[in-house]
């Protein structure tokens, strides 16, 4: 049953895509909406602000005003605001209901959610599941942390919300219960937000242990994830390893599915999968599992995977210049993601561009893999000093430091020691607005270099 929002005072934290979408939805339902943004406004904000004000939505820039917060009936928070922040502590002290945009969408619709979480691979898997289901005749748009707010689809005719769900969104959802939940993988990340590794995993796992979806899809090769089966009543499927019953796995160069009756079906050849790297193969197996649960024909699943185009900024081939290939993996914002990207090149060594805003995670395994798989490393950004020390401790020799992003790209190409891979293992906020902007700048600069060379 939909909540009656007429004359409710709702404050939305953050002038973000999800915040704007939530504000528009609630204002249309009769709520008195205020968007409260801590940062100062920029010229780029003015058009958005005018559009919102024309809809009767107030926008306050430059601070989260206590008087606005305290006079709210409900707060819609942004995933980027940590629980220990001043504004969240104020909300807590006044016992004001505070939920995320994903939780709002869930409460407002009666349609089922397919929730995909994990440290890495969420966007690729979410888009792939959406495309397979769409090809199978379902209305199942990709949404959530992927950059498309779930609230945009509340009033639309659809069968499923296929939602990429971050740990932040899980933490700000109180009643969110997906019909199918997928746990792709786990490595420490976002420690600055959650406080420690244990809390980060606990929040991710709560999507299964506390929300108890009808179906749980778990990565069998991660014991920490696989053991969740013991704590949940959900019907459990495994991917990435053959199990005694329901599972999707690889064997002899093919992907197989063992169904509810333990009958084994061949889905496709590994050579038919268009995505690069073993980590993407795991994403594909997870997507196959979800599609089978929903009821998509296996041949349709195969065709949708074969036609799938990888998302932008994820091991994305950009260009070849003077015999050197350039790859954009700007979404590699943590060490594990970058390790997966390096492994995707198998025995071929790369020239890695890494660095940015440090997340403070342990660099031991990262340095070991870089030493093994990179011919050289170009370091940039705030994390350069710590990365430099970790790599030298591991015995890495070809380490270069550049002050600008463009200089790093130039140096990586000049070395001609292998493909140039941008996979920073860091957040982007020291030099860019987000990883998308970082990837866009990388691609534009590389393509400009190619154009200049061809003239």
C-alpha cells in the first residue's frame, strides 16, 4: 500500500540523480520537498535548480540547515553520506525517519526486485540480467546504484526492478526485501564509510540474513559468501562451482546449469562469451542463474549474452596507437577490481596507470599481482606515495610518478612495454568528480592522441 505523502515535509539530502528523482516523485504525490545539499552551488547546478523550483521543490545549497532537518517528517538520504556525519547524527538525535531512495522505491511499488550486490561486477551483472530478461519478454529495467534511480520506474508498467545495490543502499533500507538477491563477491572496501571490514560484510550479508529473499544466488568459490546458506531460509543457487544440486558452473570450456531436478544443461561455449576476464565469467554465470530462476529460455539466455556490450569504463578498449592498445577500466576503484583487470590480460604484461584518492585498504596482494602482471606502473594522485612504497617493498622496479593525468597517459604510451591499462585501484575524487569523468577524460585524451598522429 502506497504511503500518503500529501503535505508531508520531506527533506532529501544531496543534489544527486537519486535525490532529484526522489524529490520529483514525492512532490508529484503532494509532499513538501526540500533538497538539502552541503556543497556550494556551481554554474552547472543552475539549470537543475530552476527546474526543481518550477516543480515547487525547494533547494538549499551550501549547508544542511539544522532547522530544515528538524522540521522534517521523513529524510531521504544519499548513499554517499556516512552514518557518522554531522547531519546523520542530527537526524538520529531527533529520531526522524531516514531512508534511502531505493527503500522509497520499494515501499511505493508492489513489483518484485532482483537485487545484485558484491564488491565488484555489480554494474555488468545488473545490465546483463536486465538485457537477458528483456530479450526473454520481461519488462525489467536496470536501476539503482547503476546510475538510474529506482524511483524513476515506480509508476511504469514493468515486471521486475533489476537493481544494483551498494552496501550504502542496504544500510539505508529498513524493509527492502528483494525476490531474488545475488552476492557476487567480497573484498574489503568502503572502510571509510562502514568503519571496518567486518561491518562492511555484515551489511552486505544482511541482504540475505535479515531480508531473506525467496531466492539467494551465491558465489560458491567464496566460502564467506557460500556459508550464508546455513543462515538463511531462501532457496539457494550457487554459481562458479558445481554443487550437489542447483548450480551454474564451467567445465571443459563450457558453461553448464544443473537444475532443480539435478539435470545438467549446456548453456554455451566459453569462447562465445564476449566479456574479457575470469571475473566477468563469474558475472555471466550469476546472470544465467537469475535468468533461469525467472524462467527465461536457455537459448534466449545464450543469445542475449552473445549480443551483450560491456558497460563503459570496465575493461573498455579505447584505441590502438603506434602498436599500443589503450584500455579504460576507470571503474577499478579498489585493489581487487584492478587485480581482476590485470588477470584479464592473462600472460600479457601491461603498463598500469594507478592512483587517486586512497581508500586505506591493505596493498599486499595488489602489489604482488602488479609485480607479476605489469611491465611498468605510472602513479598519480593522493595515493601515489603509499602505492609507491608498497610496490617497491614487493620488488617492483619500473615505477614512474606523474603530476597530471595527461602526463601519465603520455608516459605509459611512450614506454611501449605493453597495453596501457587505466585501472586506478582508488577513488577519483582527488582529481575528478567521479570515475565516469576520469574514464571520459582518459578516452578523450587517448582518441585525441590518435587523431593527432593520423593527421
